[in-house]
C-alpha cells in the first residue's frame, strides 16, 4: 500500500485481502440495551472473530503486503495478548516466521494460544514496554519487520473493515461506539465518514488510561501516566501518530468510562446477551450504561475482543456485582455471648439475602471488652435491596463498622 495516510479506498482494498481470512462477525440485536436507551442497539461481535479479537484484520493486511525480502526476514511483535495472536496467526497463514515478545506476567492462555499459531515466544520484562524494547532490538539485529499494533497505515486499513461490515449489515446506523487504545480500530472505522458523514463515531477509553482526551485538546499525541486497569487491551499511554491524525479529523468525540462501568458492562453482556467479552471489549457498552440517551440510534457498540483469563474473569465478576449493589460486604460488632451470631444470621435470612462468607473475629484491635467482630459477604438483588439491608440492620440495633 503506497498511501501514507489511511483512506476509505484503503479499507476497501483491505477487505478484498481479508475475504476468506477474517470472519464477517455478526451484528446481534440487544433487547436489554435497546430498552435502556430507547433506540435500537446492535452489538458488533468481534469477540467472535478468529483469535478472539479484531486484531487479525490489521495484522494480516500489514504482513500480506511485505516484500519477498521482508517475508524471508520474518516478523516480530510485542504484545500481552490480542495483537500477539493476530500477528502469529497471520504469519502462520502466510508462511512467514514470527517472533513475539510478551511480558513475563502475560496470561498463560494467551501465551499458549499464541504458541499454538506457530509463533516463537519470548517472555521479557514485567510490562509491554519492556517487550516492545526487546522486539525493537531484535528487529534491528535481524532485519525482522516490526509489526506495530496500531501505528501503521495498513493496520488502520485492516481494522477499518469492521466499519465496512457494519455499513453493509446496518446501513441506517446512527452511532458507532469503539473501544480506544492506541487508536487503530477507531481510526479505521472512522474512515467510513468519507462515504457516510452522517454516522457518528465515538471512541471510548478507560478513565484510568485516557491519552486521547488531552491529546485532542493539545492537537498532538500526548503521553499520560496511566493507572492500573482491568482493561489491559486499551491501556495504551500515548496515541499513535497515524491513527491520531484520523481521529482528530473524523471522530466526533472520545469519552471515558470507569472500572465500575466496565465491570457492569461485562456482567450485563454475560447475563443478558450471553456473550463473553474482555473488559476492553465492553467499553462501548459501558459508555451506553453511563450515557443511555446521549447517542443517536441505531447504536452499534463494537465488542472488540473476548480474550479474558479465567482468573481475571472471576475478579471482574466480583467487582461488577459489587458495583451493581449485588455483592455487599460489611462488618458488625456483636456482644460476645451465645446466640448473637445466630440472631444476626436469622435476621439476614429474613431480609432475603444469600450469605456467601462469614468471618467471626475476636482479635480485632477495634473491639471493646466482651465484643466480637463479624465480617460478612452477602448477595443481594441490587443496589436498592442492599441499601434496605443496611437500613434494617441499623434499625435492629446492629452496629456497623
């Protein structure tokens, strides 16, 4: 591809390359979100794409356009998960050797999946930054082509085929909500505005790592110091130069969502849509939960990926239940005498809560003489029920701490 700036023509060219390679993922109606927003909501299920995310689209487009000499030298990439799998599969399909650098703490299922696609894996450092440095060093030493996850015109064009499919599947689309990390996906999708300027494109970042907000204000990419986030797939500290130029021109807005909103969105997708989505992939739905009336319909949140480690899934579910008021933790002090714990548990049973865990502690420093502390975790029916439980406990004389 000779262009130095991504274009819609480039997206159409990438779509021809990807025919028979990437799946045309379904657009699934969500009654739950449609009722919440008062407009039709259709979910673009890139979590069902090969390798579990949209990343194959850009990786294959980029690698397939390498020269014969570049192919012989092989490719190298750095990633904690989705990009690694996309590059590995694309290289395998094209018969090109691939080496992937991943952080030492990368989730085992993602490492195994990447190895399963035939790539050579090297675990380096504690974060993706160290992996990128190692990949760049390897590229300089061997001539292997570095496949960037978002900052290349071919990557943006490949990711833009998601938008092409949405237009084909739902021509009347009003708003597309896109998770944003480095910006390759949202930039690619935003190119559709060359042919459909009426479609609203909104990027969604986690508030823990949101470089696009200050970057757009500054008019140039800005690096931010991020906070820990469950949405590792979009935890990118600075926009890429190539996608940033497109986003600045064609994207209507970039909004941020909290960790609580991400976890509530993930649980909602599991329970209501029967779809397993990683936290980053649920960002568009989180924006809908936060702002249900802000986006002209029909609305299409892009579920960008579904690769989530089982242990993280357990933590996110627990976090989401707590954020939704369905998982309540509290402590009470009781008089240390027979029957008091039974009285508390009986009262809780009468409030229709399910007791998950009880810790009976006589050693807490905050206890008075003749007191015990009871720490409880209970399941409730929602935030209103949780508030009622706490109010009833207070009215019955229990002292919460």
